């Protein structure tokens, strides 16, 4: 009888543990879904605003809490081997990024409170020394970030936005990473060979060509906090106010 009772208690504990795990999984999925929904809303809002500029914020496949705006050289230009933000660069940052994208993120409290970070990443083509290109891409990201922050720092009325952006911005140089490639016309047999040997033939002129214009770009990624991050932040703020 005792053995039977012990067995029943074990089965009960096992069942309760399974129920607990299922509830935790459901809670985690709901929390993640809330953050995913928020980045989807932000992406949709940005895409509507930038449609006429042929720009969009695309949800990242490897990070569903982030969307990326890929800015080609024709939108945000730097002089060759230069990290100075010229008139074309300033025009893009003022008219598109600051007045539209940042305004969407800053002007809506339900978006602003969700933002985890805004990542500005610079990329170069394959021409020149790898280390120099890495430095150049980093300096270009720094130049863009400095210009954006200075826009708000100059005006006392936007000091709060300056402080918020200072916490949001991450400036990253990627150098020659993730080069963009174009293709020549190929028959199906050639394409099969490309798919099977993509890593070994990237620089083979018979198959793939580096698209240097597309490779020289800036990517702006907006990432939202997970609900767990927001809950932890709110808890910390409550502790500070005690």
C-alpha cells in the first residue's frame, strides 16, 4: 500500500512539473510575441514613411526583435577614403533619419520605451587594405553618430532626446564583411555548381562579381527589448526610487 501511495505521489509530482513547464513555455512565448509585435509595428510605421525614398526596415531572420534599414551609397555618400559627412550625407540624416525615423521612435511613448538600441554599422567594398577598411567603416559610423547627436545637443529643448539617443546608439565598423555580390548569366548546370561550392568560388569571376557600389553601405538596425528586459528595468527603477 505504501509503495502504491509513493508511486501515486511521484506521478502527481511529475504531472505538476509538466504543467509548470508548459505554463512557463506559454508565458515565454507570450512575452516574446509582445516584443515581436512591437518591432512589427515599428517596421510597418517606418516602411510607410520611407516608401517614397525606396527604403524599408526589414525584420531580421536571425533576430525577430530587430529590423534593418540598408542604406546604399546613393542615399548616404562619403567621399572616397573619407569619413567626413558631406552635404549629401547631412541631407539624408536630416531629412530622412532624424526627421522621420528618429521622430517615429522618439515621438511615440509606446515605441520609445521598447527600444533596446539603434545600431549604425558601416561597410566598405574590397578595395584597399583590410585593416584600413575596418578603420574607415568604424570612423564613418562614428561620423554619422556624432552628427546625429550634435543635432540634438545644440538645442536645449532637445536635451532629453540627446540623452536618450546617447543610450540607444551603437556605432560599429564592419569593414569588408558581408560583401554584396552580383551574378553573370548562367545556365542551370552553372547554378547548381554555385550552390554546391558557394564558399570556394565567391571570388571566381566566372561565377560571382563583387558589387562594390552595393557593398559600400550603412545599415541601421533598430532593436526592441524583450519583455523580460523591460520587466527587469522597471524593477530596477522601482528599487532606485525607494
